[in-house]
């Protein structure tokens, strides 16, 4: 496949992760190796930056800054939850690409972001414009289809499992068979994050917390929940619970909503599951209960990130450039695959964007024990390698030292566009 000469652009979309910038570093450092890529642009705030021509020059960033992205959380380019609403948005994006001679588009995002990339790739093909579009997976929820796991997931479950162990020390000093502690974690439609809390258990300590794990994949029943808590308190000094924010009842209704408002993707704002469970415990069982909601801290905790996760996030960014430049691929998303050896090793593959967009990967039913509130060995075997290793975050004056991209702005060449 002949190399395509022109500029490349990379953007970030959706909720940030602790390792999303490692993928950005992978794109930039690999793009610098290819002479056919003349300029490396960053789109500020995802596709919003494309529509507004808000680009910065990433090639002008220092090597120290690009390396520092590997241990800097948040989305360094800024992110968005904006979704193209009309055909004119796609036409505008393609016009911007043509005007700036952009021939490579790398989009770091979730499954809905992949849908946008897929449609933009299709329009470029219909228009006869040579453009190579590659998606780079990113989400703490681990619910992107067609990839074994997703960059961001290993770090979030490492953090959650660590918090569980830390809270357990506190809870054990308080409880006398009459104390309930509830940790609410992210997970709108899939319970991968809550399930990851099971890694806090030690193999030789079956009664280690979390004692109960509640997932969206298992319909929630208040009565069954109360029975679960009573059983746990009958044998433990305290009962520690980890619950996904997206718990649903047998009719598919969320048990707790933060508000009735929706985001650009039509998602209802979730929140309050932990408080809902706390209220149930205190009102029905008459025991002391506390709830804790990690919120965005769980996806930004680079101080407790997984080294394996950082390395794999960098790997998928690097692989995206190689797929587009050397293989001439387009309309694909990079995936992570497990090697076939007895020792864990991640490899990359490619899948059609159309096979990923707007699809949700749930936890396999046979990875959940029959009790519905604990995970079995196949899940632990799957998740354990993803949290391996620690990230060497540099500290200054006792606090982590993060980098910030300050690339020069690229001149706008078109008239302003009304979003």
C-alpha cells in the first residue's frame, strides 16, 4: 500500500481515563517516524474542534511533554460529548480536512465516538477524498465490543480494588456485626468496574470484602438485597458493598437517577445508587450505614494506575498510526487481543468501526456466581493481569507533577461554523 502524504489529526472524546493521554503519546511519537505525515495536529475538544478548526501543532511539543503524557490524567487536548447531529456536520468536517490537507484521522474514544468516525470515513469514501480513519478505544467502563479489554479499565479497577482494601481496614475497626459500607462506582449499562472490586479479595481469605457486588447485568431486588446484607452481617464484623451506578430492576428501570436531564448522546444522568442502598439498609434493617461515591476520582487516579494499562494505551495509539500509514487501513478500530501463551501478553488487531459503534459488551453471565453478588475465577483470571505494575509518577514539592500541551494554534482558513 502506497504511503499517503499529508497531515494527520488526533482527537479525544468522551469521559477521560487515567491513561487516555498515553494513547495520544503513542500517536504523536509514532507519527513523527513517518515522513509522509507532514504535520501533526491536535483537535481541541474532539470533533467540536474539527468543526471549529481549533487545532494545535503537536509536533512542536517538547519530547519531555509528550513523554509526560503517559503519567498525566485527563484529556490533554480537551474532550467532548458532542455528537454530529446532521449531515452538514459531517460535510463540514470533511471540508475542514480537505482545506488543511488532513489525510489521517485518529479518534480516541468510546463506542459512540467510533460511530462518528465510521460515518465520517464513509462520507470521505463517497466523496472520493483519500482519508484514513482509525479509531482508538478508550473507556473505563470496558464495554466496547470486539476488543478483549479497553485501555482505561485496568487502572480504574486497580484503583477501586485498592479503595476497597483501604476502606475495609477502616470498616473492620468500626463494625461489630452492625455496620454497612457502600461504595458506588461508575458503570451505566455494564458492571465491569464493580466486578473489578473482586480483585481486592485474597485467595486464602474468602471472607475478604467486598462481601456483595451489584451489577447492571443482574436485575436488582430490594428484598433480595436486604436478605444479602443480613446474611453478611450474621457472619462478618461489617458488610462492604460495591454497586454500579446503573443498577436496574426486573423491568429495566434504573433504581436511582441523578436527574431527568440527558447528555448529547441521550444518556440520562445517573447518580445516587449508593445513597438509595444506604437508605434501604438504615430504614429496613436499623443498622448504621454509610455510602461513598468515587465519582470522577476513579477515572483520574493516575497515582494508582496500572503500568500494564499505560503500556497498552500507548500501544493502541502507536498501532493506529502503523495501521493507517503502513497497511493503508481505514474505517477500523484498534483492538487488544490476548496472546495464546500461558503468560499474559497483549497484542493488537483491527476491527471494522461498523462492528463496534453503539454496541455494549456486558459481562459474560458465567463469570458471575449463582448468588448474583460475587465474581468467579474466570473473571479474576481475565482481570488480574490488567492491573499489573505501578506507574512511576514524578512528584514535585510532595505532589504529582503533570504536563500540559501548549502547541501553537493553527490558523483557521474557513468561515466560522454554527454548531
